[in-house]
């Protein structure tokens, strides 16, 4: 019953998605629902067409049954992402993005492409941003030493991606520093 | 049906639907949950978001998953989450009762002998589709929370079994485990030792039977948590300075993310000033 071996080394993207789905998103409901108490808090009442904030998992659930429209968060649009991509490619630092942006963007693009204006463009921008940032985190590996590495503005999914390699590399560096003292 | 889970105080009060309906406006209506006060009040959505108990659980779950060592068990939190899950399940039972009740209405008898609640709900002229949604959403959330609780416990179980012999030999570890966990660790350690002994050790010469030899250049026979393993720490607030392995001090600003060996941030993590991501 202990944790299966495949989950021991790292968090899976699906688990990150589960965590990100607790965040709130605005929806325009198409069904009415009374205010209901959930474990994470009380949500509702849903009264079409008044906007309401509910967790993403609930919104995807309703969306898949065509019971709501999702209002994309203010960073999930072509203008914002274009500006971020320009910054990402011109500046050496990681630009500021919501910590769980890639999970949220993926979920919303998957279930509600019709609620996001120009979803294909948004998708390709997200991909470009991801690649630009990935290149930077690879460069960051050169700065790795045995004591500390600062990663400002790095996001959950990116950390998860670089974790196995960075952790191992740092462990090796730690051993290299430690060995002489022991001997 | 899970009606026997319904605690008395819940049965005594007005029904779930009635309360929702009679609740003043949309502000948080009191649902008499035992852990009610961790909910961020709906009146002040702009105020600094208080961490709900679910968010706390997720944070501890992630910490446990990333930390190489076993962290102090969150028994009180787990207990309150399980209470919460139970309450939600009984809410679903009541709601389901109302739906089933309506279907059966006009039929002969409804002799579940439950409560006036169900009777009240049966009389409710509300559309059943609305209720189906709430049942489905409440159940979905219960499953999500159960997943997190299970994963948290299984992560601890994995570490407990891995370090069972170290735990039973180190009293300092005992207070981090719950009673059941500690018992399991000790039993597991005994079992493994007995197994080794039966299979191999008893046929060896006595001087080679020890399970605690420390040979040079060999990993120890009793595996210990590797506190040198690097972790990604995310500062939740401004942290007091800590010492890095190279001797320099590090002061983490709020929101800063650093990759650093576990023992550096161990104290900060115990005080909840950083989380592992």
C-alpha cells in the first residue's frame, strides 16, 4: 500500500493539475444552483447570467456538460502572452507568470477552447514561451553549485521538469565537496 | 445508504435545502461544520486569503512528497478533513434521499425510518436536476480530497517502511509519527530482521550475523533519510537567515524559490515558513 515506485521520485503532471484545479476561475453559469457547502469552501449561488467564482475542477465539470461558459483569467489571452513572449526572448531573466500557469492553461484550453478567443494562437504562444523558458533553465544549470541555486519566477511545472536532473546534479556536487573532509 | 453517519445535531436542525434557502443573502450560511472557522468568509473575498484546511493538507502532502525525511504527522488536520468528508457524504445521502424520495412519492411506503429531513425534502418542489448537479459536484470533491488524503498517507507509509529500522532505533523520530505509524514501523522492522535471520543470517558464522556493521566505503546497513538531498523550497514569508553549506548566510524573501540541500531549510519547513515545491 505504500506509494507506488513510479510516484516516489517526482510529482506527476496529473497531480500538479489536481492541485492547480483548486484555484478559482470565473464562470458564466447556464444553470441555477443554490449556494452549496464544499470542503474547500461554499460556492454559489449560480444564477445565470451572473458571473460567479468557483474552483477550476468544478468549472470543467460544468463546462463538459455545457452548463457554463468559462471566463479565461486575464493572463490567458493573445496580447498578454505576446508581450510576455517578447520579454522572455529579449531579457535574460524569467518573466513573471502565475505559478501554476501551464496547468491552468492546459485545462482551460482542453475543456473550453470555445470560451477563449483565438485558442490556436494562445496555444502556440504558450508553446513558444515554454521553449524560451526551457532554454533559460538549461543555461541556469551552469550556475549550479553544491549550496544554493535561486530560481526566481520559475513555475510549478518547470520545476517539476528540471527536478530529477537538478537534484541529482546537486547531489553529485555535494558529494564532491564532502568527500575530502571524511577521508 | 449511509444514513447512520448522520450526527444527531445535523438531524435536529432544519434540512440542508431549507437552510440554504433561508440563509441571509449569499454570505456564508452556517452549516455547523466542526472546522467551519478555517473557511475564508465569503463576505471579504478581497481580504488576504486565509489558508483553508484543504489547502493546508495539500501543502503538507507536497512537503511530504518532496522531503527526504519523514515530517511530523498532521493528525489533527487529517482528522478534521476526514470529519469533513464524512459530513459531505451524509449531505449527499440526504440529497439523494430527496431525489429518491420524489421518485418514490406516490408509491406505497418510504420506510427507511430516517428522519423528518427526508420527509421535508421529499415535499420539496425543487427540480431534481439541480440537485443532481450538487450531488455530483459534492461527490467529485469528496473523491478529490480522498485522493489527496490517501496519497499523503501512502507517502508516509513508503518512508516508514524504507526507514523502519532507523525509526525504531531513533527515539527522536518517534514523536513525528502517529501511534499507528510507529507501531507499524516497529513491527515492520522486526519482521524484516526475522526474515533476514531465517533466510540467511542464521547459517552464517556469528561474527557475520550483525545487521548494523559499518564498513568503510560501503553504504550503511541501516538506511537513513538523506538530509543532504536538494529540495526546491518556496518561501511563504520572509525567513530568518539560514546557513548554506558553503558557510554564507541566506535570507529568503517572500516568494523566493531556491534549490538547496534539505537540512538547510529543515527548520524553516518545520515552522511553516517555506513549502517544498
